[in-house]
C-alpha cells in the first residue's frame, strides 16, 4: 500500500470514528434501558395491585437478563474487532456504547432495589413475607433445619476451588452460593518451640506456606450450585404466607455442607453470558441437517463469554478479585443488589394464597372473548367466506382461528394448509389442529423458524412432531429470518380454488395471545390469496421476491413502500393539502425511515408515533422533528400490534404488519404488511387507536430530551376535584365483554324469530346488520329493539353488564384513591426536588410545572387543522416537563439524569392539550 492510499484510508477511518450524532436521534441500547425502566415504573406505581407490581419487577429482571445476553453480548463481540463499527444514530463505537450501558445500569440498580424493597414491605403488611436469615423466629429456624436436611442437602453438589480443584464452569443465569473457606488448623505440636529441630521448623514453615497457597491468592472457595430438584420457594409456619428462597436456606447451612472447613462468609452470585450466536455459521461446511446444526449451536450458547456478574451483597476484596479474574470481567461489570438474583419465583406466589386474598392483590382476571363478529354455532369457513374478519387479541380469543384450522383439517374440500411458525406454545391446540390435518391426508406445509431466539428448542421439538405426522417442514432462508405471520387454506370448490388467508401482527402462540395486543385478519380476497400462494412458493425456493399485487413483503418491499408513501405525504404538505403519518410499532431504529420522517416534519407533515419500546428518534427537536409527537403505553398487556397510517384520518390508508420500523425487520427478515380496505374494519382499527390515545393512566409522552412524562401526567380532575383516570386496556377488556353479550343477544333473537338475517357484531360499539333486502349499521342501543328479548338472556346480560361495570368502577375508584394518596404523601414534591437537583447539576433553570392554559392549547390546535394520521391532527404542544435547551443536544453517551421514582404527578386542573385533542377527535 502506498503512502497516499494509507493516508486516505486513515482519513476515512478518522472521519467515520468522529461521526457526529444527529440532534434528533438517540442510541438504541440506552433507549431500550429507558423502556425497561418504564416497565419497572409499573412496579413502583401505587395504582397497580401489589402482586402485579412484584411481577413487573420480575419482568424488568428477565428483560435485563435477555438484554445482557443478546445486545451486550453482541456489542462485546463487535468491540473486539480491529475496525470499530460506528452506530450511525449516536456516533458511538461498540466500546463507547458498552461503557454507556454499564453506567446506565449502575444508575438503574439502586432504583430496582428500592422498588423491590418497597413492594416487599407493602406485601409484609398483607402478611406475605419473603424472609431472610435474620427474620426467622426460633420455630421457623427449627422447621427450616428439618426441611433442608430432608429435602435440600441430599441434592447438593458442593465443590471447592483451590490449586488442585480448577475453577468450575458457572452456567448462564444459574445461581451459586459462594463460600469463603479456611482449612482447619492442624493439631498443635506437643513439643515446645525450643525442642523442635531446625529441620522440623523449616518443614512446618514450608507446609504453612503450601497451605497458604492452596487457593488462588491465598483463598480457598466453596461453590454450591442451586439444585434443580428442589422447590425454589420454601413455605414456613407463621401467619399468612411466609417463605424463604432455597438459595438463602442453603446459605444458612453452608457451614454444615463444608463441615471440614471454617466458613468465613457466604454470598450468592449469578453470571450472565453472551448468548448471541450466528445460527448459520458452519451449517453448510458441516454438511449436516439444519435441525441438528441448531441443536449443536444451542449447546454452545451456555459456554460463551460472561458479560455480567451479580452478587446479593458486596464481595470481599479477595473473592471479588478471584471471580472477576476467572470470569474475565472488569469491576464495572459487577452489580450488587439485595434483590433476589432470579425473580422468576414471583409468578407462583399468587397460587399459594387464598382466592379472596389473591383477588385483592392482583388484576381482575379476564378471559379473551369469543369474537362478537363470529357465530360460535356456525361454520367458521362459511362465515369468513361471507365477510372479512379482524380479530383483536387478547380482547378476543384466538380460539376462532384455531377452530377454523380444526374445520379445515376435516373439510373434504380443503386441499392444503400452509403456515409460517415463529413461536409456538409448548402446549398448542393450533399445532395439534395442523398435525390432525396432515394425518387426515391434507397437504400441510409448515415453515419453522428455528432461529426464534430462546424458542429454538421448542421449535425443534415441534418440527420433529410435524414431520412424524407427515407435514412438509421447511426452515426458511439462510440469511433472513422468516418473521411473517401468514396462513393460507386452499379449498377446491365448485367455483374453482378458494384461498382463505390469515395474516397477523403477532405469533401463533395461544399463551402470548392472552397477553399481547395483536390483530389477526382473515379474508377470502382472491388477490391476497394469490399473493399468499406465491409467498409460500417463494419461501420453498428461498426467493426474496417483490412480485406481489397487494402484500408488501420485506426485505424488498416494506421499507421501500413506507418511504414512497411518506414522500406522497411530503408532496401533499408542500402543496398545502391535508397530510399526515402515523406508525404504531414496538420499536423504531431504522435510520433511513427516521431521516425520511425528519424530512416530512420539516415539510409540515404532522406525524404521530406510538412506540412501546425503543425509539431512536427524538420528537419536538427544533428544526428537525417539530411536527413529530410520540407516546408509549406500558401496562397490564403488552402493546404488540404494528399499524402504519398514511394520510389524514378521513383519507388514511391503513396497513397492518408483522414488522417493526427496525433495520433488522425490514432489511434482514421476511416480513409482511397488508392493507385494510374494508371500511368497517378500517374504522375498527382507527377506533382502537383513538381509545389508546385517550388513555390517561398509562399513556406517556416522549420529550425532546429523551425523558418521558410521568405516569398520570395526562390525568384530569372533574368538577368535584376528583382525579379522572382512563385505562385504555381495561376499557377494551370491558368493551369486548359487552359486545360479546350483544352478539349473543342478537343471535338469540334471530333464532327466536326464525330470521335469516346475519348480524355481524364488531368491537368498539358497532353492530352490522345485513340481509338480502338491506344493509345497515345500528348502535348497540338501537339493537335493543330489533327483536323481543328473552327474559333469561336479558337477566344474564344485565347481570354481566352490572358485574363488568362494578369491576370497572371499583378499579377506577381504587386507582383514583391511590393517586390521591400518592399526591398527599408528597410524591410530587419528591419529583420536583429530583428535577431541581438534575436541573441544578446541568446548570438549567427549573421549569415552571404549570400546564399550558387550555385556551392557549385550543388556539394552537385549531379544529380546522388537517389530521396528522389515523389518530391525530397535529396536537397542541403539551408542556408536562421541560425540554432540553434548544441550543444544546443531549449526548447519549453523556451522564444520564438521576433515576426518579415512578409516580403520578399532580394533574392539571384542565388536563393536557394532547388528551383533550384526542377526546374531541374521537368523542371519548
């Protein structure tokens, strides 16, 4: 290489290294950590039932565990490369990102511990006590000794670590009791010092030196892995539910386990390892079956390099030095917390309580309802042939789709069933229906994505069962994960081939379908059916085609079409026409999409983003994202559906999709997006979004400095001064129950009258009544007079509605009481003090907490303004918290603000302009 070329390469590398962070972007990893803090905020929210708060703390723990295994693991690998890969959104190298991540996590851990200890204390007031050694009574100590001797000690596999016993492999996520040991002193010599010979003295000195060197750096350690055969939770005698975790019980009796040593002190540790593996590496070279290759890959995962060490108490200097050295970790990768190092036990605590006690401390249970738009007593195939169906999980049950597959498995007209499977429940009725279809002679093709992270083993097992049943199993692409959710049923009818196509925003997993909000669309549209057939043909040939009529299929179509449609809105705004954009997604990280949104904002297009998790775009940054508003909901259910909207509300094109606005989804995966062309279903989606935006209990807005408004900041007070909170998810649960009752009533009236009319009940308050003579849409109230009401059904409906109303009223009352209690305890003063400290540290002026005056807000968002999206004209700018000074740009790598406990702020007397706007727009 000549000098000129070397100089050119060096200049290029320097330019790359010094990449400037765009002022409207932030680092994805730090944004994810802020999302996980919002999860933890639910654990600190006084309006959430106590056991649910404990579960949110557990979710925070499991999220962080996976984050370290995947994201931190991946960045660790990248940091070892000779040439750094710069993050284009934050201008940070992998090493810089790791430094920022560990720093941020060290800020989060104290809040994590504080939240856990606060909930633990409140549960103790309810006679639910997680005990430690110092909390035990004499009776409980005696019980514990008997229990451990009989049920725990027989399963222990202790080991020592010294020069003759190498340091063991500590499993990823496993809990270990680590014990500092001293070997027992040898019996004292009978002879006096004067009587011993020089040779004896020299030998004793040498033996003492050898003993000292038995352990690394003069220490002998004992390690006890947590046994798999024992229950994690040990119930103890006493009032209410009193329990101890098995690791603490073992720690109590460590001296008995190592009886031949002197136990100096004990601790509990957990190692997190890199789990980010390239599942395609070496597959072709090995020449083995891909499923066997994946099995081998999974075995490697447990032995990858450590990225974090946790301990329940501070480690001694020598033990800490030994562990960090053997694990190859730095001190910044060590985290100390009194929170149990595995929080998975929390989910089973409720089952140990009496029913009334459990009900008082958990969310009111709900069962996903049979979809009101489908008659349970009629063939699902007949009904979806009559009209398109849009199911909304978990408010409506997946059972209807499973029933469709069951019918297809025995329908003589069905020729084939083809489906993509990314994640399946371990016990899956859907999978059993597909297997039954194959056993009945149907051609069943199942595309299994064996690389669905942490579901690989489950998918491998199911793929084997499918093959044994006679299904055609394929594994997708080498370089692209197949993340699409599509199923097509092909029938041979007298009119030719019929395709029943189902498309979803979420997985075919009955378990998560009860927890995740998703849409499931079922249609017999022939164009979509032909696209679906082409899709599976391309999947079998590993062909990334863009030759589809209606469907958008990544990696060649989704991002490209999103960018084109944003350009259309930019042109409309420049011509002075109504325009708008809306995206509901789990994450937004793709730089091309973000840059195009910035261009749209600068052109005057109102943009609304509903992003649950990671957001690399900062809204409200002057000159860049002035027209962008972004909100998030983290609540009882996981917001999971993806919705794209192009145009103002009255003229908005709606697409549903399996793809987030992330580079990995749109460039590196096979994803599908599809339009909702049916006006009734389109209004159903818009109504759903309007309800979400009316939320005042969980909705939070992202601010230009990267922070979020506090919980309850959109709450309003009514004329009596009471707090008015609206939880959109609870409302949608009650609405699904109500519409299910309406549908049952209408069906009964039809049967009583012998009517041939088909009444299709759609969620969100509309009942479509159709017959051969006329089509009309009536409200639920109007439908009261459609036919005579049977007394039995009337009584059942009335009672069910009363129960739902009582439950909602009780929840609202409890929520309002909790908010007022939090306010009277000075929570807002605590937040203000924390903000003042942060502002003082940054040299900023503490902002005025007063909200924008309602009249001013109305003026800034005139009713004649063009709608920004399916859910928004550009809303009036709210001022729930102070943005960063416009002259400054917040650096993602800079020290972050203090962790402020999650609280509900004192609501403004007239509410928030954003909330008022959406209520005016949707009439809620």
